[in-house]
């Protein structure tokens, strides 16, 4: 997929010239000191992710630009999932073998920069080292808005209560379809798919957008006279895993309504649609638990969002996820995500 | 050196049990959300480092506890080098092959926690993944004090001026001696070394301490009526590299006084003493450029600190480091540090 880029290798450049080149992706002078200096006016959110070649991305299916974009987007999505409405920026640790071509690294940083600057952030700093495989270690930072009384308006997994409605901010499964297309998975009959769906699925997989806009909508739709209480997480590990995580942390049970599964209409006929909607992962939408008036106001004003179920009291059997009114339907797994150490 | 620890491997545990075990090193509930929430009352400093097995540490010479301690200390030292007087905490990205024994990882996190808690910080969060080699990606965060008028009291490399004195906060070279002992370097005649020196060198290499105490002393000794202007960096890449970095960023020339080299008296007789003092690296002291009254007050009140030279106007030949009054003496290199991509 990605043609081998030409140009000097990292070993040709050496560490100091590499750092000079990487500094060009940050504001002038940003890389001059031992660390980055930020102004920070209130509560701060910080999140770190590592993305390893062969585990989280593959040079065969993902171009350098998309590796950078997706790495930034995954971290920024965690900021949105905590209630941030934008990003201050991120630091990047780059590890790569000396033979790695500079044009690949350049493309990664162009992608990182494009994604973070779209959200108002900058490249704050970082580090680089040789190593056996390509790897990005990202830390993202964001400010959290405060209420007029000064309380941080955070979204926490643990803040759900029985009676809350579960809302997701968009359809699920499209990113997994994009991955299947890139990996040329055999069970996928590509020739039966409309070209427009193929393009949307690839776009969704390669260029996910953190849902800061959904956090803005959530804030705008808070019913007057209510206090801030929002439970939530992002759906990077899959929709079912996100609902189960909120339920587990909140000491509740999440009931998913099978008739309200947030399938993308264009992929509803696919045999894998339901499985990928529930467990495909990497859609980077938000899953929220809200009091019904707030939930209803949000889905009315945020296109693509929908009520998908509700939180109810836990039953004591340790099962945090179930179908609403359909006890015989097999449950989606709630383990979430990939097993990175097997 | 480090016996192979027994116990389950990371593949035996699986990712979710591993995360549960790692969460025990952080405050209760800290790992429950997509990201960590901090209260942050002013300017913030953030720094990231990656430490790769075979490049930055070796299982043969460094026990897990020391890998963790040194990784935390290197990042915290960057906070001190920016003027922080302590740490809020750090995030840790862990990458390791599935066969890695859990007891090694546990020892690393015990070391990380011991170092960061000693400076008032906590483990804020992180991520983990399988990968081809062991690796830690650390991001450290610290608050920066402000002046009464609200200005951040940062230490920047670029703030030096001709006429400033260069001060370092402690002797240099001991960490490199510790490394030579651990690596059993042939040219080192260990049997001629006093046992007390051996122990101090190993301690210095394995358990470096970020010099937040020196930043406190610097702040206490600021002459009355002067405004905040401190140039500096830490000496992680070597003393000569630190002085050259300040000079380069400040558009000056650093003159090192050969008669004031900060050798540790106990290693002054070693053939390598001067080379290791100037270029050994990883002593994690601070090198500062200060107006003479401030420099003199600091060295008078901070045991172990010393004036080692001065900044003068640049000469336009691009050479940022020279000996004071000894033009024929060979210059130490100012490239600094190791070449990680060769």
C-alpha cells in the first residue's frame, strides 16, 4: 500500500539533525529547552498512549500520515472523553530503527501536526531514540472547563446512576469495515460494497476525528437548573466495551436496546454489521450516561447521536452488560479491545 | 547481575490483569478513566523521554528497580532544569515482549513510584503494549512557581547574558564511573579504587536525585530587588554539553575554567577523571548562568555547588565553548550524549 519512501535514513541524519527537523513541526523555540512550558488556567487532563508497529499499525496498510493522524486522534479522543473541548497539545516519543527512512518520519509528524492543530493544539515536545521497531508514545494535554462555582466539569466513567439513558454520539462499525478493506480480509465481499461506502469506511478508519464538537453540544444542552453529572468514555475499544466500562465503574448494569443499535445505514446489510457495531472498535465516538431530559436534548441537537439503552441497578451477578428485554439473545463480549501481549 | 525473576509472564497475565496490577502503583481510582485529571494552578512544565533496553539500559547491568528509578529521575531532572520545585507526577507507557516476567515489571514500577513520591508526585496514568523490546516512555508534569506579579519563574537555556557566571550544583563524573564499574570496563583498574568510592559511584549512577533542592536554594538566594533571570539546563548529556547548550541558545560563548573543574575529590586521581567530568553524562546536576551576586550567594549556601566559568560575548566563529585563558588546551566535545541511531 505505502510505497517505500526514499531519502536519508535516521542513521544518516543522526540524532541532533533529526531533532532539528522534528522541531520544525512545533512552534518556534518550543524544542529549545529541557521541557515545555504551558500556561494552564484550571483543571488539566493528561493521557498517554503507545502505538507499536505490528501491534497498533502496519506499514503495509497505513501510510505515515495516517499513522501520525490516528495516533494523535486516539489521544485527543481520550481528552474529549474526559470532557475537554479542545487540546493544548501533545508530546511525542519516537522510537525507530536507524534504517527507517526520514520521509516516513516526516509524514508521521505532518499527520500528527495536522490532527492536533485542527483541535487548537500544538506539538509541545518529545524525545527520540533508536530501537528494534517503530513506535510512537504520545501524551496529550487539555484544559477542562469549570462551572461558575469552580468545579471541574469532567466526564467520569464512575458517575452513572440507575435511570440514566445511554447515548452514543454516532454510528459504529465503519472503522472496522475500513480496517477489513485495508487488510483485504477474505470474508468481506468487497465487490458487493458501494464505492461510496468503501470510501467512507476508509476515511473513518484512517482519519478519525475526536468528538470535541459532541462535548460542546453536551455542554450547550445541559438542562437549566441541573448540576453537572455526566458519565462516559470513548468507544475506542468498541461500543459494548464502552457501555460495560461505564456500568462497571458506576456499579450499575448497562442494558443495550437491540432495536436501537447505532448501525450505519449504509452497512446494515453486511453480515458483520452487528458484530462490528458492538465490538469493532476505533470508532472514537463518545458513549455517555445522562439523565433522560439531558439525553433527549442532546440527541435532538447533535446529528448522528442516539439513545442506545439505559443504566439500571446492578444485580449482583457481576454481569455489567445485557440486552434490554431479550435475555435469550447472546451477549456481546465486554472485555474490550485487543490482547497486546499474546 | 540481575537474576532472572520468577513469576508469571505478561502474556500469562494478559493486558487487563496487567493494567489492574499497575494501577496499584497509582492513587486509588487514578486508572479508572480515559485520562487523568489534575488541578493546576498556574504555569505547567511537561517533558517526555523514552528509555529503550539496549540503548538506555541493560538488563545485565541494571535491576528493574533502578530502571524505574532512573527513568523517573531523568524526567524529573528536566522539570528541575526548568525551575520546578517538585513534581505533580508522571505517566508511563510500558512496552515489553509477552515473555517478560511480571516481577521485572513490578520492580520497575516500585522504582518509578519510589522516585516520584519522594518528590511529591504520583503515578498519573499510562498505557501498555506488547512489543519487540522493553521500553519505557515517560511524561512528567510539574508546576512552576510565579513571581508576585504573576510571571512564571522559569529557567530557560536562552536567558544567559555575557557577564553571567556559570554555576554547577555538584561534582561531575561519578555517574560515569558507576557505569564503568557496572559494565566492567577493562581500562578501569577497580582494585585500586577505594571501596567507599565504588559504592558512591554505583549509588550515583543507579539512584540519581533530581536537584529540586538546588532550585529551592536558587530561589532563596535571589538578591533582593533583582528580577528573575536564570539560564540553565541539567547535565544529563554531560557538563560540557550543558554549558555549550546554554551558550548556544543564549547567543554567547561559555568559558570553562580548567582550575575550577567540578571533579569529585575522591576520583581526582583517576586517569579518566577529567574526561568523565566534562563528558561522562547522567550526573543530573543543574548548570546555571547567573549574574555574579546571585551566583556567589548560591555557591555560598548550596554545599557542593561551584562557579565553573562564565558566559562572554559570542565571537562569530560558531564556537560556543572554550577554555578560560587557555587557548591551546584541547576542547571537550560539545555534541553531547550518545548517538542513538547509529
